[in-house]
C-alpha cells in the first residue's frame, strides 16, 4: 500500500523552525510520506524527508509554492505562513484535498513591530492580516499553537500547544557553566539588546543561539564579559547548548504580539533544569508565575534583569531547577498522539469539505 503524501510548506520560516521541523514533521512522518518545502538552504537534518527547495526572493518562492501545491498526488497539505493562504484556498478548490493552516503567530499584532512598514500603512496591513485569517477560516482547516489565538477567529479550532517535544533532550546537569543563554531570533522587539546589556552589568557570559536582525549585527557589544553568537542551530543541538548553561533568558519587550503569548523557550530551559529570567508579561506569567527557579522582571528594565541573572546563576537556583525539570517535561509536553490522530483522520476523510 502506498503511503499518503503530505506536503508541509513554509515560504518564510527558517527551515529548522522548531514547531515545524522538530514537532509537527517528526509527528506526522508516522502518518505519511512528508515532503518539506522551504527556502534555501533547507533543513540541517533531512532525516529521510524529501525536501523541495523554494528559490530566490519572496515573490518567486510563493510562485514556486503555488506550482507545488497545485500538483496532483497530495493527500494533505499543511501551511505555516498567512501569505500562502490564498494559494491554499486555490489548491483546496482545484484539487479537493485537505489544507491545514497551522497558526503560530498573531499576524495583525505583529504589524506594529515591523519597523520597515510606514506608520500610515499599518492599519491597512492589519486589516489585510485579519482578512487573510477570515478567508482561511471560511475555506480551510485551522490549528492553533496557543489557546489565546482563538480570539482571532469566530469558531473553535484544535489547539496543539507549542510545548517542547523533549524526547531528544539531554538529562539536566547538576552544575551549570556559569553562562547565560538566549535561544531564538535576535531582534529589538525580542529584547536582545536588553539581554546583552544586562549580562554586561551582571558580569555573566552570554551565548546567543539564533539569527541576528541584520541592522543589529555588529552593534551588540558587551563590556567586561563575553558574547558568543552560534548562529541558528537545529533544536536538538540548541538544547544541548542550553543544558550546560546556568540561566536561560526570555527578554521580550512589551509588544502586542508577545504580550499574551507564552515564549516556548522558557519551558525548554526549565525542562532542561536551567533557571529562567523572563520579562513579566501576561502570557508568560500565566504559566511561569509561582514556579521554582523563575525570575520575572519588568519589560526593558536592564538593572532588574541583571540582578535576576546574578541570583539565577547561583548553585541553589540550579538545584531547584533540576529538581522540577521532570515535572515540567510531564506537564508541558507536545501533544504528539493528538496531533498524529488529527492528521491521520484528515487523510482518511480526504475529499470532504475543509472547515466544519
């Protein structure tokens, strides 16, 4: 019997995006044969996948995505970018296959942090963002990365929380190496500048894992301490780096897109027995408040962050984080079984209408 053919497509996200590559694909590759379409250079670990490159600039990548979507033979398509919703609707109408949009961003809220967009144009782009999600809800299937995203839609949609898939995580280390670590894209809105300054004040080395916003590259300089950029790393390798650190940082600014979201990196740090210093935002607080080895600091307060880092790198903080790591892994766990069952059911019902 031929295995069902699944297309997972992103024109924007990094090919090693953890939710897409390490959570979703690792789960549904047991349901069918996955083709993963991304921009070049592609994922670091193909792991038996068939990779379909989307080349050149954004427009060319979307045209290539449209051609790929409209091919015959797909049993299921999963999209990860709002800009691909129109071609997803077209594929649904022409090919009559299930098309899922996995929502892991509040697109309208993101507009305010796009410095390259003229201020006068932002209301228009927010309207377009809401219109895209309205079209998706009318024509396609939706899954959500956070319960809070339900507010963006009229109907209730399956929520697959963006919790860690800790199968590949190393065991927590009893002692850290004295450094702080930051995992994720490095942008002003995500607070990387405050993290760098706070580590400088605290006299703690910082290891930064991820992509650097172009205009920040070369300008992040620490005084009296060291800063190491690793560049983007596949999640398993990034987690090995985290495991050896003494504190993990989540320094988000108070932006609409982050205010009510849970930064998954904080759960990854705690699952590896690493204390956390995080910005005190409602979404973060709702999960982390009251837990051991967690320091919540006001957004943008470098001195408060530095003081928290100094406390978090102490041996007793590390011991407390290690002690609760197992319960964190058990409580905040990627819902692998539910995700697999959801996608298997879609394939078995292929040809039915998209949304219910």
